[in-house]
C-alpha cells in the first residue's frame, strides 16, 4: 500500500529536522577531537577483542 503524499512529506520533514539536530549536536560537542589514527586503532582493538570471543 502506498502512503499518501502528505504523509511522505511529513516523514521527510521530521527526518530532516532530526538529522539537522544531530548535526548541530555534533558541532556543539566540546569534547576534544579524536584523531583518525586513534579512532582506527580503537576500533581495530575492539574488532580483535570481539573476534576472540567467538
């Protein structure tokens, strides 16, 4: 069943508002930035830990 056009617009507007709020929240975050190398190392270690649990 297809949704009515006004419902799709409402959903789109709601998603757009949510997305913009998430972007603003990230921009307003005052925590120190994490370097790409540090982030990659963190997730590499996490991936190894998770694969060892199998």
